C-alpha cells in the first residue's frame, strides 16, 4: 500500500522495479518450504493468488481493498437476513435479479419503484420494455 501511495513521486522505471521486487518476494513466500502447517496453508493460498494481490499496485486507480463492493452488496445481505433468507432456489434467483435491477437504477440516479412501475405499464401496453431515459447516470 505504501508503494501504491508513492506512485506519483517515483519515476516509472524505479516504480516498476519495486513492483517486480514485491511480486518476487510474495512469490518466494508462497513457494517456500514451510514446516508449520498453518504457514504451508497460507503459502499455498498466496501462491494461487499472488498475481491478483498486486493489481492495485500495478494499475493506477484500482483500490487496495474491496470496501466499495462490500458496501454495494450490504443492502441485499441485510434484506436477506431480515427476511430469514431465501426459501427456495427460485426465490434466491428472483431476489438476485431484483437486487441487480434496484442497484443499477440507484446508480443511474433513478427512483427504482417509479421507474419499474412505468416500465411495467409500458410493457403491458406495448409488450416491450422501454429503454432507460437518455442522459441519466452512466447509461445515458
């Protein structure tokens, strides 16, 4: 994380060398012959995911954590817990689709219930779902 924070103050070549050194160190840790079973288990996991661990260091703008993703799915997780989970596979699939629709509409700055109601009214009349309004959020 310190290296990623120093990206702007380092020249590209020294930065790339430091990324390579970090990658090599992590690879060495993952492939070392550990005697402790917990260390071996951790090393095995490290060896499998070392390529993904440094994505935030290699590519500017990639966060070092997944907090955004965790916050994004939190409402759906809370709803599932409050309703005592899904009662069937079909219920789980339905909830998944609805959560994706609601989240997408929210991210585009649309009021979900109003937008869905209008879309369903259009569908019942025309048999076609309408396009999202032009110029709204990331989809416009």
